[in-house]
């Protein structure tokens, strides 16, 4: 979903404006057609996302802190949905996931997992997770695993390369927002 934005002055990175629109709105524009149903992984007051009309999944008690907890909450949610075999994840602070992210990950994953690789390496939150791996990932988390990247390695995730100029652009600091705005405006 996105971090606490400490380098951005605090708040939700998913709600940072990029070229006049919240990052989460830009992300949903590109991602909503790729997977359904959708949910958000976020702790704190879910009312801040009410306008999106999506379920907001908080970390489950006992799960590790950090992004892997969001993946585990998402997998538990997806496991309760009829016919859902995989969970596609994207971080809320990366407003422009590839338009073909899920299709390409699914083609590589088969029944397993797949993860995107961008210009800067593995993108562990741009991934496709098999719902059937929930129990294994819970056990690994109980043993101390905290990293989504290591979790994907444990699942033998297939790697899929992407190289678009906006692919995986995270909004970690003000310079990232400025760069995203330049790329979105074509400058």
C-alpha cells in the first residue's frame, strides 16, 4: 500500500498528489482493469480511503510488521473468495504500474508465484502470490521471515522483466514526485 512517508513529511504516500491527482487514484486507473476484486492494505483509520469504496485490510494480529504483513492479510482475504487462486500486489506509493503487469506475471507464474524485475532490480511488492502459499508464508513469518523478497525466493517465484520509464517509480522523496510529474507530462 505504501509507507509512512517520513522522507515526505509524514502521512500516506498513496495519498500524495502527483500532477494534480493522488498516487492511489493513478495506480487504480492502471491496475483496476488487471485484477478483481480489489482491496487496500492499510493500517490506521480506514475512513481516509472511504471514497475509493474498496475493502481496507489491516495487518492481522501476530503477523510481522512491514510489507509482508500486508501480503499475508491480502492472501487471507483472497483465500476467502470463491475461485481466487492468486493475489496480485502493487505498492500504493508507485502510481504507474505496468499496464500488462498482472497478465505477464500470470503467464510466468502458472500455479506458482511471479515477481517483477525493473531497471533497479527485483520489485517484491509488484508480484503475484498463490493463495495456496498462505500457510507456508505464515509458518515462515513465525520463524522470523519479514521480507517479501525473501518470501518470493522461498516460493521460487518466476522473474519477469519490465523496463518502462514509469514502471515501479516509487514516491519515496520529493524528487521522486517531481520526476513522476515530468514523466507524466512528457517533459
